[in-house]
C-alpha cells in the first residue's frame, strides 16, 4: 500500500491553537485589557511628563507642576480627559499594550516558542512605542516648552529612541528573566509574586540610566547653543528629582499598567 501523501497534506504544517471565532474574542480581550490599562495610568503620566518639561525650561518648578496637573485632573476631569495632552498619552500606551497583547496571542495561535515570542513582542512594541513616544515628546516640548515653533533637533529624536528602547526592554523582556531568577534562587517562591515584583521593579530601575538621556534630549531643544559643560551641570542639578519623577511615572506606565494588563488578560480563559 502506498504511503505517499496527498497534495492537501503537509507534514510540516503546525496546527492552529484557536478557532477563528475564539481568536477574534481573544483579540477583543487583548484590546480591552490595553485600553483599560492605558486609561488607568495615562492621567498621572501626562501630568508628570508636562511637569518635567516645564521644570527643565524654567516655566514651573517640578513640585508646583505636579500639584497644578493633579488639581486640574481632580477639579476638571472631563476637560482633562478631552485634552490633547491626555489623549496623546492614552493613545501611546493603548497602542503599546495592544501591540504586545496581539503579538503574544498571535504567537500562541501559531505555537511559536517562548524565546521567539519574546523577541517578536519586543521588536513590535519597541517600534510602536518609540515612534509614538518620540511623537508625544515632540508635541509636549512644543506645547509646554519655551519656543513653541522650534523644531526638535535630530539628535533629540535619537536620544528619545534610545531612552525608549531601554524602557521597553525593561518592561516587556526583562521581567520574565528577573522573575525566573527570583524563583530559581529561592528569593521568592510564588510565581505570581515573582512576576508582579519583577514587573514593578524592572521599568523603575532602568530610569537610573535613561533619565540623563531624557534630560539631555530636552536640553538640546531648550538650549540649542549650550556647551557640554552647561548641559552636564543641568543634568547633575536635575538628575535626582527628575529620576524620582520618572520612576514615579514609569511605575504606573509599565509597572501598575503591566500588572493591570496581565490581570485583564487573565479573563481570556473565560471566552
């Protein structure tokens, strides 16, 4: 008896994990998780980002800017929620989380192994986040800077991209490795606790390295003719409080937001 395969058979074909109907439902949960997580964290991020820019260009001290932004959010929530400032940040983090979620679900559908899934997720979220985050910083620098009509220097774009690459790596790639290390070294026994701690700590810790990059990029915009010595003095002066502000900002953005995104996606099991 011949064992020749028929043309329709393919011994290398990977069976799909989900039906088309269930895959669409999972994508729906992914998008819901993304928008819910983004809405949770965007108000605070919008306030902090504006405050850092205004503090650096001398418009308003950092603490005063934080107070002003939070008061605006509390006293006029509808006006704040419909502002360009808020909606740019909301769109940025919704797009970032939605990309990560959809890539992960798609990789599940085609049974892609974990290492390749991490690589694909990092590449896709990095591309989306860097593009939108640089756009956000350009608009914010124009809206809240000292020269509204001045273009952002090309080096500032590159520095913002480098800053965001560090953040994405620390937010979407590093936590799984750190969580595994915490468990394998018997520091934390619970898988869930290790994942939450890693998700909260990694994005915050990377701000120690990325904050000087951020400040340098903004100073190129604010003071195009300043010397390296003057820029170094400014970064040294503003480093500690700016780092603390960015840690406080990134905690919600990729820490609390990441935990929330994971929580909302856990309802995938019910669809």
